């Protein structure tokens, strides 16, 4: 089975940028070190405060497990939602062609 790339994109309130960046460091530590996830955060070139979280999953099963959030991850998401400029997130799922 092929890889799956899942992205979540959103804009952050400019005045909340530092808080957001601190939160992303906490989230990455949690996801990568505790759950062994391939997870990164990127800022869109030329559009400050526009970010994308990228999960690279080795299989469809690993992707399906992303929905199984622990309590800590739920708290991170609640904090993140309070930092969004328009309260919207855009989700994209890419499935590798084999």
C-alpha cells in the first residue's frame, strides 16, 4: 500500500504568531517523539502567518490512526483553534499512486 500525505493549512492571527510557534514545537515533540509520527510544519513563502502541518504516513492504516487523538493532542488542537485568523482549516489528503 502506498504512502498518504495529509495536510492541514490555516492562517494564524499575526499578534499570536509567537504563541503559535511555541505551540507547534510542543506538538511536534508530542507527535514525533511520543508517537513516532512523520510530522512537520511549514510557512507559506511570501505569505507570512500562513502555515501547513504535514503528516507523511507510510500506509493507509497509519493515516487512519491520525484520528485516534489522545487527550494531550486534543488540548493542542483547542489551543491552535484559538490562534486562527479566520477560524478555518483546509484539509488535503494525497494518496501515493502505485
